[in-house]
C-alpha cells in the first residue's frame, strides 16, 4: 500500500470513516482507533526528554535557560559574554624571596572599570617558600565599603605552597562580594606561618 488513506463505508445502517494502511489492510473504524495517552507515567507511552542526541520534550531546566536569553541575543552580546566569563586578577604582593609578615594592607589594588558591577566568585593564594610551622591565613578587605569579603579566610596549610589543597577552603561572603569601579581592596595577612616567603593572591570576578 503506497499511502495510508481514509474511506467512508457503511457500518450496519450508518456510514463511518475507516482508516487503511500497511499494518491495517482490512481497515480500522475510526471509533476503534485508540486515543493518545492522557499522561506518560506508566512506561508504555513515555515521551523522552530532549537531549543533543535525541528528540523529545524540553525539560524545566532547559526552559529556564531559554527564558534567560534576551530577545535577538547572540553569543557576542556583552551581557551574555560577561555572564559566562570569569575575569581573573593575580596580585604579586611581595617578591618570591621576601619573608611574609602579618598585618593589614600588605598591598592594595583598585578595581578597574572592566570589573564594575561584578561579584567576587573565586579566590586563591600561593607562596614560594612553604611554612615550616603553622598555616598562612589571608583576608580580602574592601576598604571602600569597610567590609571583609571573606567569611572564611584563604588558608595555605603548613608545608603547602597553594591554597587549593587547604583543609579549610575559603568562603566568599556573598553579602559583600560585589565591587565597583575605583573600589580599593586591601590584602591582610592574619597568619604568616614560619619561614614563609613570597605571596600571590588570585581573585576571580563575574557579572551576576
């Protein structure tokens, strides 16, 4: 049978429509065609979620993402780029062979216009001679706002060079994570360890 078709035929004393195809050469009265499932939860007629590999229905998460895309947007639009790109500043606080000392204001940086309105989303620290005894702890302080930016300080553990392996990770205070053009950020060393030399601070910023 080349194409499925409908035909009006007499069923008893009443004319009805009948459907014919390759699977139903004798035809099916339209009254007998099973209706589409009212729901898809019993496993017999499930509609799959759409993915890159298969067709299906959009999930709630996919719809949320679509709702967040502005009209006529493209990947070069500034809001879309800024919302997905992390801008990182690395601050060389002291020379690699300079002994680390405690105190507020080891160095300061000023926020440039390119970071205006962004939030601090990641932090890290690195030294070049490890502490032989005791941990190194560092706070970031927004001097302009008069607020510490970390609720848990950056820690470099004894005998470690970098904070990435710290037993206690730094936690950013989301109530004081935003920066504006011209904000002065101060780097405070609250714990220097022993025989530690050098210090670099990493800060990642992203548009909320």
